[in-house]
C-alpha cells in the first residue's frame, strides 16, 4: 500500500468495437427540497431563483436514463432542510461492500453525514465512520485498481492515508488549485476500465489540466498518457462532472468539445441536462454514487 506512487502503468485506448457497457448500481436522491439556501461554492448564488419542479424533472430524466440502459438505481429519501442531499456522490465512498462515510468541511452539509451512513448500514454495507475530513466520491475516485484522491479545497490530505488504510489500495493524491473546480469529480471523469487485448482491463480518464497544480498534472500525464484532455469551455459548463459505464458516458449537452473527443475514442455520449442542479454546484456525477464495484 502506498501513497502518491508515480510509476506509470501501461494503458491503452480500446477501439470502438471493444467498448463494453458494464452494469452499474447507483444511489440517487430525488431533489424534492432542492434550492440554493446558502453559498458554499462559486456556483451557488442565493439571489438567483431556483425552480425545484424543474430540478426534479431533470433529475428524473437522469434516473430514467440509467434504468433504460440496464443499470440499477437505489434511492435515499430526501430530508427537508438538507437541499444538497441530491448530490449523493458526496455521501460516501464504497468498494466491495465497505462504505466509508464522510465528514464535510462545511457546516451547512454536516446534517447529511448520518443519514447516508445509516442508509449504508440498513442496506448491508460495512460502514466505516471517517476521522479526517473528506467529501466522498466528490474527491475520491476509483480508477481501475487505484484510488485518485483530491485535496486543496474541501478534503483534507490527511484523509488520503485513511482511505488507503480502509480499502488497502494505492491512493494517489492530486491537488486542485482552481476554486471553480473544488472537488475532484469536477475535473476528472472516470471513463472506466475497458476490455483490452487478451482480456486485460485498461483504465482511463478524462480531465481538465488547468484544475491541478504542476505536480498533479505531471502525475496524471505519466499515469494516463491516453487520457482525454477536456477543453476549458467544457469545464466551464461542468461538463467533466459526468459518469460512465465503460461505453455510455452521461454528459451535459453543453459539453460539445468533450462529446466530440469521446466519440473519437468510441464512447457513446448520452446527453442529460441538469442545468437547474448546476445552480447548486452539481452535475451528473455529483447526483450519482456508485454502490457496487471494485472486485479484484
């Protein structure tokens, strides 16, 4: 087990014919109480009106799209007074039935910590209560057998040792430096392992280089030489906050450059507009917590 090991594994980009949609199990939360009641990131402005019914309709489209493509979606009940519960990716981080809870850096979201851990426990996960501050899949991403972990704004770098200990996996620390991309999932999209030659799984990502400091960019360039480098314009519309099943990549329709790059690599972009939920600083990935993955 190691932290920030920069040795570059072999990666390759699979041709379109080898893209395989892998079954996913997600946790989502209907935004029945969504509004911008406070300002805790650069995207949130209390003065801007929010349309809760519109947020629900857009969220429902994402939910229905996942189901239509064969994925399973579990639901956690929304709680009045916790408008950001819709962003379930911040609720925890799960591998092989172990769920690491979260400790938010902002008091406005601390009320979400216990409801998510209670849901995990009721649904058969082994729950680990965190010691260090970290905000779940917002800042912790599984890429193949390696965990990428962000810090700089919301999650404490001390949490990375805890993550490595809980999951017994290598954790690679990456520093975010642009406050508009305050969580790792706003700057990296995991495109997921794809079936390579001889049945070998090769993991790959898409990312926004300008969101990271020089050292972190060097790590990403070395580890993922085939990564998609997403245009700045797509980052500016939260286009990287996307999810993937290895073939279909669920993205904002405004991320046109990212869309074209995905198609060049043989992925199938699936457009879902979550513009209303973007007012709270969240997109497709932020509304999607993975529940079942990571077997090795």
